[in-house]
């Protein structure tokens, strides 16, 4: 199934994983809405909605760069309205935008709690809710979130209660929507087994030196593309780990996604023991963020 002519509303698509997903889907000739906040160059973050639009057009898609703060209902309303005015509808929502601050309780200012919950859980809910009237009319509608499998063990919560609960809030939305829209709109989540070379790694978690132990955003782009081209009525309610899913899809060369092929990979947060890492994948015995 091709994404040619399909309209994707992707939050946080000005850089990183969101942009990689946008570029991959643009190769089919999709319409891509870049719903993000960065309109002007940022001193610490590369890319704006305008540079992203250029990359998407170059990849073969049609781009609509929109300044959108997913914490603000009026901003989301305006972005959805402009999308529908431009492309006639919405086929796919990719909830990629996320805020991260993985710190212990005593070191988490309440404004950080608020930001993570407003962007991650509330933003995912708000954007999807506003797009819902158009998804209901679409031919093969999908909701996708960049959020982890739900695994209610203490070990995932104890180091950073605020961050974990905010990310799991996104996954809880997917769990619920898979049931609420079963047979009509697909709702799935994808998550990386390893750290991905993005601004979050460089600026928040481990520094650019850790990039050599990361995978490229392309692995999640390919994962997302393969999910979004599946039949929505049948493929829903899945919480997929990127490399295991790709192997199940027949992708045998995982080294292509490594920043430095052959290096051990830094494990991401929230990755369960099952499914185990595919054969040949070497994971470092250290937790991201420590």
C-alpha cells in the first residue's frame, strides 16, 4: 500500500525522528504537515519547519510547514483547519512531539512536570481528538505514537516518575484508541530498542560523543512507514520495538541504521526483555541517562 496522496499530520517534524518519518513517507508522494514550534533557527537545535519542508519536497512529497504549539488548543485548531483547507483531509496522525527531563522527583521542577505532561500525554490526546473527524472519513486511517510498551514495573518509574508517567500517558492513549476505534482507525506505537542520534541525546542525555553508540532516526522512519502502509482495520493495538518489527518484516541488514556499524548500542528507556534483541545486535550493559 502506498502513501501517495495521503496527508500526514506529524508533530515535532522539524528535526530528528519526526523529520526522518516525514522524509520516508514523502518518498511515496505523500502530503506532509510539519506541525512544530521552530519557525526561526535555534542556537542549540538544528532545523526549522522551513528547512524540514525543503527536505520533504526534495524527497518527493508536498510539505505544509505550520507553527503549532500542541499545548495550545487554538494553535492545534488552526493547524488542523489549515491542513484540511490545503489538502482536503487528514489520513494519518503521527504523535512524535515529546518533552524529556528524566530526573528524580526532588530534581524535577513542577514546570518540567507540566511541560512533559502537556506535550506528551495531553498534546497527543488533543491533536488526535482534533483530527478525528477527518480520520473517520479517511480510507486507511492511522494514529501512530512514538511511545513505549506499557510495562508497569517499578524499575521504569523509580528513576524518573515524571518522565515515565508522561511517556506512558501517550501509550495509554494508544491502548484506549485501539479499542475505541477498532476496525476503523488503527492506533499503534513504535519505540526504539536503542538510543537514537537526536538533539535529546546530544543536549539532555549523553552528549554527542554517544552518537557512535546510537542508531540513526532512519530505523524509526522505516518502522513507521511499514506500520502506516498496513490495513488499518486489521493492524492495530501494537506496541512495536523497531528492530524486532523490521526483522519480522524481512529486513535483515540492521547495521545500515547504526551511526557507527559494529559498535555496541546504548539501550533506550522502557525496553522490555521480550522481544529479545535480534541476532547479532550488541547492546551495551549500561542504562541511557546514567
